[in-house]
């Protein structure tokens, strides 16, 4: 199975049967495929475009515990352990490094807003700590700004998004997984109420389980199957620079800036908490679900009527499985970055770090992020349809947590004892009247 190029996609053939079909070849999907293959569970992953070509390869690359919703922390602790093991398991360097992550605070009141989070995660024995005004400068030498202090987690780090997804996919293939790119899954059929086969554009596959790991596409897929899955999209953007000498090490962010030093000596830079949000039909459909999130995060949202607003207004929400689906019309979402945000990020980082004064941007990247009402993912069976599982809604946190998410969804499928309590990630929380709890982190 060749997952190196797009040229062979038209010649790929789907197998007649397997145990599990994964829909979506981002970092979440390939980690699930690897976990299943490690257990010798027959698995076929179908990706309508190419592996890792949407948000999985266009993100900051942080692998962090700091600032996560407390409900995610146990899963994230496991994920960091798995990242550290991947080099030996995969036989390739996915770029994982422990370098420390720092949040810089301009004022005392900014520090105070993290008190609640620090108390909430006390039981996990994290190495996150408050950093004084005197010490904070050591994490950003040469900066022109003075800070009131900050938060630092020495054990956090990063991996390289442009390497990781394909490396994990190759490892899954070596262990027996089948990966078919350029192959949209249109939906699935049931027999006796449970999943029996999936319909792809390249043929049907008999199976016992389907994992929906389609990122921002998941809500549309679920709707055609009669499953409510509330997700909305945020636009995230980041720049990749040429190598820079003398800049800060590791990862950090503060008011108006964010950075990560890459393995190639360049940087990923952007602005923290600045996300365009296109108003689409789902914005109204799920408005009530998102009220708690809006109360906490509205300052970071840049609402607009954009290109995506029109596209989604005219996108079909129902289709027959023997006819082309919307997933075949648009193979890969490549949204235009919010250039005004990135332009301001350049101004801010140059003013803050003199080492960046002559920075050269190689690439501006942007991706739509799938965000749930409570900003934690769905990693869960769908109770009404035995054999249907969902792993989506990672709300901008999916890259770092994906290895453990792949393990958890595998354990739910195989009936093993789960690595963490899956209750917080159950799909039913959005349909059974449960209160939506959005953690006001503000990171």
C-alpha cells in the first residue's frame, strides 16, 4: 500500500471485508488504525483526500497537558507517554521533543485567572507551576517586554505535524492495516440494527464496526446517518519561518503572540486566541448548545459571513449511498488564512524578540478546527447504532492527545478495560439532556 503520493489513488481497491473501517485519515484516524493493528484487528482506513492534509499537518505542534480541560488530563498523560515511545515503536522520529511550554502573563490579574485550573488539576501531580516576574524572563531571553509572571510546564513539548501523521500511518500499514487514500466513505448500512457494511466511492466493505474520525466533516456524515453530532468550525492559522538564530527555545504564548521552535531551526508563529468563525447553518442549528462556550470565549471569536457560510448553506445534507457525496466534491479543505491576524502576529513577535526582526515566512497555513460545545472530544460508541463509534471534536487539542485517543477508541471497540474513564467523552451527553460544562480556561 503506497501512502507516499497522490498519483496512485485512482488505482487503489478497497477490500471486500474487514473488522473495522475508519473514516478519516488525520492524526486521530491513523492513531486509531495503528492501535487496532497492534492488536491484530483487521482494519481499513479510508481517506477522501490524502493522509494528514487538513488540520493534522497545519497546527502549532504543541503536545501539552498545561491548560487542558481537567477531564482531558488523564488521557493526555497517557498520550505524552505514547509520544515518547513512538520513535522505538514506529522506527522513525516523529519530531517529539520535551522542551517545556510557558504562558506569559502581562498583569497580576492574568495570573489569577489560572488559579481555578491549578486547583482543579492538583490531583494529577503535574509539574505545572507558577513562575515569578523575576524568573519568567529566563524562558524568553532578550525579550523587550516585562511580564508579571506566568505558568510553565517543563514536561510538555511538541512533535512535528508534517511528519507525524504519515509516519504513524506507515507504521499501521507495516502491522497489517489497509489505508486507501482518495476514497470517500459515503455512509454505512445496518443489518438487524447494527453496522454491517460501509459504502465508499470505490466499493462496499463488509465490517462489524465503523469509526468516524472525520474532523470537521464528521457532523455532516453523522447527519446523513440520522445521528446528532454538534460541532462548529474555528479557523486556525500559523506561519512557518526560515531558520532564526538567537530566538527563544521551546514553546510559549502570551497576549498577541505564540511561538514554537521547530526541529529545522525555524519557528511556527501566530497569535493566541484569535479565531475567525464563519456563521453557517449549523451556527443556528446548535446555537443553544454553544451558549456556555460563547460566554467564556466570545472575545477570541471573530464572527463573519465568509466563503464557508455560502458553501455550507448550499451543501447537501442528505444523499443516497450509491450516489456521489459532498465528500467527493471537496477532497481537502484548504481555507485562506486570516492574513490580518498573521500580519499582526509578525508585528508583535518582531517587537517582542529582536532576533525575529529579519524573519522570513516560508508558509502561511490555515485549517478549520472541529469544536464541540464543551470543547472536549467525543470518543464513544453511538448507543442507538451498535458498531458505530465516533472520535472527533478535539477542539484544537487533537494533535497532542491523538495517540491515547486511538488507544481509547480501540479499547471501546474490543471490549478491553479502557485506559481512562471514557464517561466524559460519551456521545450521549449531547442528546440526553446532560448539562454542557465548558471549562473557562482562557489559555
